[in-house]
C-alpha cells in the first residue's frame, strides 16, 4: 500500500499534487498502483484523463483567485493543455506531470501489445483529455 508521504518532484510543472492536494493525489496513486498492472489501456486512459480534468477545474479556480505559489507552472500547464486540440500538443504540456503520477504509483505507462508494438497509456490519456466533451453519437 502506498502512503501519503510523497516524493514531490522538483519541477513545479511536474507537480499535480500541488494542484489537487496531497490527500487527493495519494488516492490517485493508490488507485493507479492497484489498477494499472492488470488494467486495460482503453479503460485506464479515461480514468487518468478524468483526473487531469479535475486538476484543470482546480487550476481554473486557482487562476481566478490569482494565487501566486509554486503551483503556477502546473496550473499554467493545465490551462495551456486545455486550449489545444492536438493530443501531441497536450502531451507536451502534461507529459511530466503524468509521468510523475505513474512513477509515484510505481507503475509503468508504457506497454507492448501481443504483436510486439509499443504504445503508451500517456498518449491515450492525452487523446481522452482532448476528446473529453466529444460525443461521437451526436
């Protein structure tokens, strides 16, 4: 079981915990530690994208209150990611934060399919983040 004693990353832009709080972040890493090893990417990516959208909502609130703190880079990265529509651009803004989330959960975001092709939960998460509000059936 992972405890709430986190090794906080040195770079603010990597620090999702500073946006969502230590308690929420600890729940997230416990969830990922349990779910990722046997989980399917098409189910995990929306989960992590949801975490990022929650962090985005908090970042928007922090920005509205003009809070100056060490979270500024994390907040800015989330806000910038919300403004672009290309998943690879989103990944540029969120990569380090998501990598740190997976490192803290002690799970790997890189995978290999049965045919030996490599893929990433991180890439799939960015696609889900961009398409969060899309409803293809409409």
